[in-house]
């Protein structure tokens, strides 16, 4: 049994409810995709929520390099510093689409917020140990204090590593990124879970990387759209992914140092460019979320009491726009 330390709650229970219903998906994806590309892209603004991580970079580059506008798409990027702030914006109907994760989408569904997962994202979460902890292997976190944001993808990833190496750990909840980082670097906690570029920054400051979600094949992050937008403006969503994939091609053809100035406009540190340039594999175009990982996360979320039913792959996803 994990024990919760410093108390900080990030939940969706405060979200207001509004009309639900995912609608019936057509069984003919080819017909829908054809229809979406034949219609002219609308002039309506697409407000896309991002978090300060690797997953946002293709969207940023598609916006800043003009790929979206060349396709006739009007995209506004809405940055958020925490998942909770993003969720409040979703509840207020301020976003058309957002970067998120499978369990958050399931919780949205539970709370009658009708969104649909349309692709996975680029992401790599690292488990790190504090500089002077003496912990250099994952299994050494047995019984130790790990700081993370519970009820989101961070906890799922940590639980997956704990299950694989057969250990238990205690969660220490701390209410800000800077405070959690300080606690890790000052050896006030034994471990932490962070995405990039934060993980590389902490490693450069003395923390030890114990594991990578990317290397472990865990990818539960998502891009999801309001379901009514998928129905009313499928051509806009198709254009979004065309621009997104153009940005992926750009990332594969250029060093991150060449677009570091763009990233700095969105408050990314130099460590982000260094991390990107250290990657040896090409970035993939927008892909589906693995059904196996999806089902694992849904079961985990139900076991945690975040949702009261196990939603199916078809309930929450629609990948026609990336095929």
C-alpha cells in the first residue's frame, strides 16, 4: 500500500458537467476520411492546449513555420503549466483540442465531457533518483519516497516500473514543479518522475536516470479533440494532422539548435534542444495509441477509482484522421 505524503490534489471532480455522448462512429473510415478532405477548411479558430514538454513541439513548429496557415487552418496555441489548469479550460469549453493522456480522457468521459482521442504523442518520461541517495537501479526504490503528480500518466508509469521490478513505493505529493525539483536535488525525496526537458535538466544537476518510458514502450499520452468538432469540422482535423506531420518531417531534417529560438518563445530551456539533438531515431508521424496500453491504463484507472467502468478502445478513440 502506497502512502501519500505532502497533500496536493489534482482531480477533475470540480469539473462542471455538460452534455455528453460520443456519438456513433461510421464504420466506413475511408468514406469519412474522403469527406473530410473534400470539404474546405473552415475559418473557425482551433484552440489547442499544450503542456511544456516534448509532445508540444510538433504543434508549435506547425504553427510557427506556417504549416497550419498554409493549409488554411487558424490555430491558436494555449500553453498551460499544469494538467489541472488545462482541465479547467476544457471544462470552460475554451479548447478545441489538447495534449492529454488516456486516463484523463476516461475521466473526462465519466464527467460528461465529450472528447475523443485522435492520436498518440511524442513523449519520454524518466524516473530519476536524488543525487546523494545512492540509488542507481529502479528496484532500489523499494519503500522509498517518490514525488509525482498522482492520478495522471506519471503515476501509471511509476506503477508499471514498480510492477515489473516487484517493489512498492510511497508517493510524496508536492504542489509545484520547482518545489518538487528542489526536493529531489536536495535529497528530501528519493525519486521523481518527469518528462523532457525537465528530466534532462535534473540529470544535468546531479539526479540519476533509472528508467525511461520510451525505452520501456509505455506511451499513454494523447491528442484529443472535442467530439462535436470531429463531427462538424472533420476537414479541419485532417488539416491539423497534415500540418503536424509536416512539422515531424521538419524535426527529422533539422537539428533542434536550428529552431531553438522558436522553442524559447514557449519557455523551453536550452536543455530541450540538447535532448532532441541527442536522439538517434527519427520521429514518427502521428500514430495510434496502442490498444494493449490503452486497455492497461483503463484497468489501472478503474482500480484507482478514477472511473467506474472500463471504457473500450472504440468508446474513446477515433484514429481515422491519421490514416
